[in-house]
C-alpha cells in the first residue's frame, strides 16, 4: 500500500489500533447517549417498535458485512469515501467525503446536547442555559483534547469507555429481562397507524442508533492488519450493539409502564429504579450515560478528522486536512476545525428554537445514509462488473444478495427520512460543489482520462493474481 500523498510530502500515519481497539471504536461510535433515550422515543408505537428494531438491525448487519467485504477489497483509511472513489471516480468520492464529514461533526453536536441532560442529573439541575451550554462545549472539547494526544491514547480511551458503558447495558439486557411484566407493554401497536406505517416510522428513529458501524473502515489505515481486523471489528461491534439494543429495549418496555415510558427522559434509569426500588440505580445509569456520551464523542471526533484526511491526501479536500503534526501523526486541523463547527451548531441550538437542532439531527442521519448507499453500490459494481468470473458461485451469490439488501435498505432509509429532510439534505450536500470546483478536480490535471490511481487506498480484486496485483500498485 502506498504511504505517501500525491505530492509525496506526508508519510502515512502509524497503525496503532489492534482488534480490541478497532472493535471498541465501532461499539463506542454506535452507542452514544441515544440508546439511553431510545425506549421513550419508541414507546408511542408500542411493542411493534421491536419489529421495526429487528428490521433496522438486519439492515445494519448487511451494511456491516458489506463494509467488512469492502475493507478487504480496498485498503486504506476513508471507508465510504475510498469505496465510492475507486468504483465511480473522484467526484463521487468527494461527495461521499463531504456528506460523511457533515454527518460526523453535526452528529457530535447532537450527542453533546443529549449528553448534557445526563450530566445535569448531578449538576445544574435548574437547567440554566448558559451553564448547559458550557457543559456541552466541555463535552465536545475533552474528546478533541484526547484525540490531539495521538491515536494510541484515543484507542485506549475508547476501550475504557466502551467497557464502562457496556456494563449497565448488558445488565439491563440480561438481569432486567427477569423483571419484565406483560401488563407494562401496552397495546402491541399503540400508534393508531397501520402496521407497515408504524414499523416504518419507528424504524426511522431506530436507524439513528446504528450510525457509526462503518467506523473501523474509516480509520482502516490506522488499524494493524486491516485486511483481517477491520471486517472482524465491524461485524463483532455491530452484532454486540444489536444484541444489547434489542434485549435492553425489550427489558425497559417490560419494566416501565407504557403510560409513563413515553414521557420519561431517562428510561433506563427509570427501569433500574423499578427493579431495585431506589434512586441510586437510576443515578448509576446516568453515570453510564455520561461515560457513553464522552466515549461516542471521542470516536466520532476521530472520524471527523480521518475521513477528510483520506480525501485531502488525494487532493479532494482542502490540503490543511492532510497535514499531520508531531511524531504520532495527528491530523490537528481536522480535529480542531470539526470541533469548532460542532461547537458553533451547539451554541446555535441553545440560542435558537429547539426544532432547528432536531432538523440538524435528521440531516446528520440522511448525510450518513448517502455514503452507505454508495458503498453498497460500489460492492455491487465490483461483483457484477469485475469479479463474477473469478468468484465461487456460492460466494458470488452471497455477496451479491448482501450488497443488494444493503442498497435497498439505504434507499428505504432515505425515503423514511421525510420529504423536508431530503430537501434540506440535498441542499447541504450540494453545497460541496463550490468546494469541488475550487479544488479544480472536475477539469484538473487528469483531463478526460479518468481518475488517477489512489494514494490512500489499494484496490484488491479477488480474481487478480498476487504478482499482477503487486505490479500495478502505485
């Protein structure tokens, strides 16, 4: 794999993440503060929401398998960006990098504001706006400071927070099931919609819970033995989150009365209090939510820098994002710039109408699904156009079905986002066009001959003999 940029001025960053750290990154990026509020958001639909959760979980798993396969085919950091670029050219790669970057820093603002609610269980219980804003900004900049110390510290921090956040969730998904009572569930479909309509609406909420499953592929260039560890981390992390999500949500739905659950601001805390009959259990869950939020912010701050770093090394993002500082190879500009943007949105959310922030959250979901769609399409492209003759029939059929399901799930997710979100999402994505023109990539040094070989990724087609593969490396 090539280790320099096109200009040859920057070495590749060190590979400091092993399988445990990569898996923790996936888990930490998926599980933030949202899971602790998810049962309340799903309560208006009743237990039918678990069906929606199951559908979304299957979609998340086929996406995880697709990303795992793609990471073995295209090596290097960037994830959805490099997959789209290698399959469809530089403009598609740029749009994916732009869209995902928006997802990362806007999503950080969403996590930070939700995180404040759990911190204020212990401090600023009067919810003074200025103090709340200060807490949110602190939550954004602590993970940024950790990331600035280097990838090894970032990975260690991610492992610790992943373990700490997982413990109470595992408890609720196991011991909590012993306290489930059928009369707490309420009507199976409490939404007064048709069953397909209720499932679709609940699934749109549940989808936000799985954003981040692609985290290991985004930082693949920093993972040791990425061909082996990135697919495993992606699938293991997604499976672990899926089990915890479904069983934990089932436990909460069955331990908190349906009439109370919809208005609960801390459903896991309420479930713990109902099980143990005291407030200390709820406080313990609030602490877990605080740890979970800071861990998610740590992982997403890393992704905020890694995606534009990969694109900038290929000249498809401003060059400042490709500069590494210090012996540990830290992309300082990407970390700081993304955290500044997240801070600005957080300030805006505390000084303007609350529904403005809600729209930003929905936009972050949409801008994440667009790279998912391109990644599934890239996998289908390589299977159907390049790799069919060389693959065993069984593997070809399996990979094709998985990629087709991932693509269909992505389309369904975009449709479920709502017309207004799609409208504003398209506008935000197309704001990247002036940046692309400014970078001069649409009519740059390569003319009409197509994209140049990638500097940050190496395409590995299964059918290519090792000798030929080595011969064509950049």
